[in-house]
C-alpha cells in the first residue's frame, strides 16, 4: 500500500475556507481550482459561451441538477474563471424575498443583491461597483489631460471629462434609459472632482436601485428614471455594455436557487416570474443584448415539473424541452439546459484525495490514508442502496471530511473500523456483500 502524494501548498486562508465551507455543505467562493474534478464537458460548453460574450454576443443557460449534485459548485467555478479572464460578475440566490418580479419589490430586491455582489478580479468578494466607476473615470481624466494639455486644477477639465464620458458612452445612450445612465455617471464624476461625498453616494444609490419614487430621484439627481421592479434587467444590459467601456470583457449574471420560484404558492405570481425569464431568454437569443451572459441554476423539478416548474409556462417549455433525438447517451451541451450527470467513482476518488491533503495541511499533520483506504471509502459510498441514482458529491464530501475529523481526533480509529461500525451504518455490510464488491471490480484509480 502506498500513501497519497505530498500536496501542493494552498494559502492557509484559502485552505481553511475550502474545508470549512465543504464540511458545512456549502460552496466556497475561493480556491475552487484546487479541488475541481470532472465536469469537463459542461465546463467546456460554458467556456464557449464566455468566448461568445467576449466577442460582443450574449448567452443564456439553465444548469439543472439535484440538491448537492454540483450546480452551485459549477456556477462558482465559472464565476472565478470569468473574473480571472477580465469579466465582471454579478450573482444572487433567489429566496422568498428575492424573485425575478413581484408586487412587493421582489425583483428589485434581486437586482440590489446582484449589485451588492458586483465582483471583479481585484474585488472578488463584491462591492466592486464604486471602485470600477472611480477607476474608469480617473482613466478618462488622465486621457483628457494628455489630449488637451490640461492640468488637474483647471476649470475646463471638468467640462472636458464630462464630454469625454458622454462620447465614450454614446452607444449606451441609445439604449433604454441609457441617457440617464450616462448622466448619473457624469454626476458621479463631478462629485468625485469636488470631493462631494453626499452627491457621490446619491449616484451610487441610483445605480444600486435604492430609489423608490420618481420625485426623490428628480429632486436629488435631476434625472427622470430610476431602477424599478419592472425594468431592472434593462439596467443589467446597460451595465454589460458599460463594463466593456470600462476595460472588462463582459458581464456574467449568475442566479441560483431557482427552486424558490417553483415554490411560490400563487400560480399567477409564478407565471409572472416565468414570463420574466422568457423575456430575458428571448432578448438574449434574439441578439438584443451584448456582452452579457445569464446562467440560472435549479433542480430538475424546478425546471421540468409541468405543474409548478419552468415547464409549466408553455412558451418556455416549447423552447427548452429536449428534442426526440436527445437522451442520456446523446447529450446536447449546446442546448439551453445543461443537465449535470453524477460524478464517476474515479472522479470522486481524485476529489477526496485532494481533500485529504488539504485537511492535513489545515490541521498540520502528515496525511496517512492509503490508496486502498480511499478506494474502500468510495466503494462504501457508491454501494449504498440507491446510490447509483441518489448519491451526490455533497454527501460524499461531508462524509469524508467527518471521517477525517474522527481519525484525527481518535488515532486508534482507521477507515475500515469507522465504515464497518455504527458510525456509518450504510457501509457495515460491505465486506460480506460479494455482489456489492463485484460491482466495483472495474474501479481503477
């Protein structure tokens, strides 16, 4: 028996975050590149979308998978990949208070969450909106000073920068609400130049969707529109074009927990939300959006249930359901819905091997689990009754981290004694079940 190879060191903060998040059953926002396995075909399909977006196009995808199957993990992996390659990203989880539309501002609440989580490579944890605006305006100011030979204290600089802003955003001003969008950026510039924090915060308030009446926004900023529950997606399209002007490759909008729409008790409210999805889908597929990618994660039931899911809205069902040529053996990863398959045992082996190394690094001990022990664990997990249909990476990861914790705190325990005991009842019959073991005779590392 040989032990696992020595790990590549991960920054301690990242390693601790990975272990803590995965042990708690949630997806970490950092360090996913250290543990990503499988999903090559799905990732390649989404990376192709990113190339399309970078070239000025747009893309829309549903990612479908059961709870714990890896939807959120895949979404976060794409998020990190996009930021590393110069994209801006906004993301939000839907909830009872955050939907795509509603009569109590639920759609606007989703927009506010997206803006709060506005992220770039230099601000990966959100809050990048103000920083991006400031950097872009400073870049324009520097260009104006060089082009016009102006110094920082000359009065003409303010006017010339404002002209530069409007010229740079000329194509944005032709879009819905684009003129007011550009005007608020000019207001932000003037506030920045004059050290007027109050005015600067009012401009940010507008961008974040925090105005609720036309009277207030007219009084405080002098513009005639504000972001509302009905038109928030139009402003996402504006931001997609704007971030490119600000030096980024495009904008990704990532929405998770679609199941919260299918759980809306009132059928009419559900239908309004699906109608909103349809309008976004049509907008993107018809080429009306630029530099924008939309990815929405949900369970198969939240998408395909004909009573409460997305497919209950006939216009969406007719656009999204599989053709008669597509099945489990002939997947079409260019279709609007990417359906996640269960990870193979060999892929999960690689994942737990990496987790074992990270656990040893975090708790400062020598990793000692052998390949045989790791294989035994994987066999035990996939040998559970119904595991071929129901096992998820989340369950396997949490089980494995729990075992690592037990072995670390109880040196006399080993993998087989734990899996064969009462700690994990599902594995207690492994050694005596020849049929189960036969199922893994082809399992190779």
